[in-house]
C-alpha cells in the first residue's frame, strides 16, 4: 500500500457498502477519490443507442429455450419489502441474448401482470408457467439492499445452476429444462441492428468536496467507534453516509487515503491564509476534532470542533473558517503560552504503542475509544478532544509544541500581576533571564533566579504557589510564595518557557518525549 504522504496522483477507486443513518439495509457503491473530491457512484442501466434513450422501464420479450429456459435467476420479494430482482443471467442463454436485461433489474410486470408487490413465490410461479414467450417489464434497482448479495460483475457461467427450490434470499433458477443431459447452450443470436442498446454503468450520485472536510468513525454524538466504517462530511454540510468496507485493511487504507487528501488540501488553505498574514501571525496547524461534552443533559456526548494554532492563539470554532472574516468569529481563543497540551494515556500491545491506523488488526477490529488529548486552560479547566487516527494525534502534539515554542521565542517574556502579604507585585517569566519578581509601583527588582535554579514547586490548587530555588554557591533552597488571580495560566506559562528553553539547548530531548516519535517508529 502507498504511504499516507505518497498516494499516487491518479484517481483511486474501490467498492464499499453505503449506510444512511436511520435507514434500512445498506447498498453497494463505488468510491472515486481524486485530489479534491470523493465521489460516490451507484450502478444504473442506461440506454446508449436507440429510441428508448432516457426511458426508465424496459419491456423485453424472452423466448423460453429447450436448453436453459429463460436463462436467469431471481431473488427478493414483497415479504422482504423489496421487489423481485434478477440475480443471475447465464451467458449465452435467452436473457443474455437480448442484451437488455441485467443483474439488479427489478421485475415490474410479467406478460402485463403487475408484480411490483408480489411475493417471491408468486413471481417465480408466473415466470415458470408463462408459456414459451414471456414479456417482462423491468427497471434497474439502483439501491438494491446488500442482503440480496447481488454480484456486481458480468453474467455468470452457463453451468452455474441453482436449486429448483424457491426462496426469496436464494436464487430461484429459471434456466432449468426437462433434458438435463443437454448441457450445450444454444448459439447466441445478435439483437436487431435498430434495437435499443443498454449498458450497466457506474454513475456519479454524490460528490463531497474535501477541502476543510472532516472524517468521523464515531457514531453520531458519541465517542463509540464503528468497526471498519467511517463517513466524510464536507464543510458545506454534504455527507457521504456511513461507508463500510469488507476488511479492516481496506477500511484503514481508505481512511488513510481520504485523510491524507484532506490534510493536503488543508495545507494548501493554510499557505493561502499565511500569505496574507505577518510572520508572527502564521497558522501552524488546523483541523477537525471532536470535543467531549461534560455535564450536559443532552444525549449527545461529543461535538465537532475546528481547532487552529495561529500566531499567539489557539482558536476554537464550531464551523471551519473559510474566509478572513471568520477568524474574528471564533467561539473561544486561548493564549498558547497559557494552555497545556496533555496526551491521554494510550493502550499498549506488548512493548509497542497500538496505532489503529498503522495496525488495522483482524477483520472487525476497531479501538474501543478514539485517540484523545486535553487542552488545560485557565482556572483549572480542561477541554477534551479526540481524533480518529494516531497520525492525527501525533500531528496535534507536534504542532502544539511547535506553535508554543514559536510564541515563547516571539514574545520573549510574560508578566503577571500577583501579591504576597498584601503587597502588589509583578512576576515575569523571561526566556533569557528566567524568573523575576518586582514591585508593581516602583518596578524595583525584588529577586531574580535563572530557570536552572528552579528545583521544585507546589501549589494549593487555588491561587497560592511555592517556588523552590537553589543558590548555586551555597546550594541552599530559598522558597518564594506568591498568589495569582489565575494560577493555572501562570503555571502553564512557566511550563511553556521551561520546555522551550530545554528544546533550545537539546531538541532531541523533546522529541524523545513525544508520541509523534513513537508513532513514526511504529510506522517504520
């Protein structure tokens, strides 16, 4: 299989089952993936030549043959809330010779008798007792339920005889004859030159633009993953419905391919936006996630959000920003230096990380929960997000780290108002100088320590923090206590500056701590 980042430029096609939420049985579809659009195609019979062009119904006269009968088998019936459909056409026999009948055709009339709502047994009885010349009217059933298991290929072999017993979910053969020793099919006759010519083709029924689109493996409003299935939702509201694949490998391959296409288009969108932004206001990463809803009375437990790491801020949107004006309409923004990205614990297989998108597992395999991370924000609150692929989780971790370090280097310092024993103070975290505490009125420096001198800290979970600094010469520990209106934001800022400082000295250390590195190792 092609790596995620090296998909071939040509169109990718494949078969899937399409489920619509709340509807009945799924139907067979073909997928066509280009670099901008995912198209869903369904089979239909079209008139390519002759006077019947555009007509839906076809009336075909079959002449029963001594060898091979009508040359077809049928399935379905009113007892299963579907019409009787042609399930097999035997090559070289009567039905095949007409060139006007196809597997998947629903039988509407037999010799003028309407059978649209007839049972399987009733239709089979009519066809077997209709005489040597049988006129049947058909219409191709574009959304034949998958439980009928209709083949998508060409007519079956002449020798593929089914049982004479009649059952709506099994082929009822109408190709049997009273002389079983005669097995040679008759010589095929060509249709008249002026007769309408029909072909079965895959026709486009839905096109889903992939720019800013999102993929969902979870059932609507929940965190429960579907097994071997997903759906694609466009930014304009168009959705594929749930696409299910025959194997876990196929599902994983298609999930990776569609995800890679969306990622490529997102990168193009980012480049276009960044061209009009200053260097300090560039987008580092953006994309769709699902947010876990806490303390809601609604049955919905997850909701889609669009996150963007741009300049000094983390943006949270309910809808993707598709214009310049949309960027001022964010649901919420957070300063990157004052939030903390936290990766949720991943389950392990043996000594390696288990990645759904790298190791699809046996048929039917799906993780019990998606890949999740938290963004810890001010006043001790957190927002929990999830994505469908391990590679997406790795990208968010890497991007949060990159965007935060970029903002630390750009801002160089952050100052917060604080107090101790009734005195109003200023606490500054500086990339070059470390920690400085000064009088808020006189600006006089009360104390200063380097990052390397911070040996520990503790807080009361509310407003007060103790910082433990070590003097380099005496090795004595000095404790500084401060109170902040939003202690969480300050602690996150300290963490961001410390991590950026370590990364500036030893970049490999941060890589060794990241899930992204483990993910890349697992893929290799």
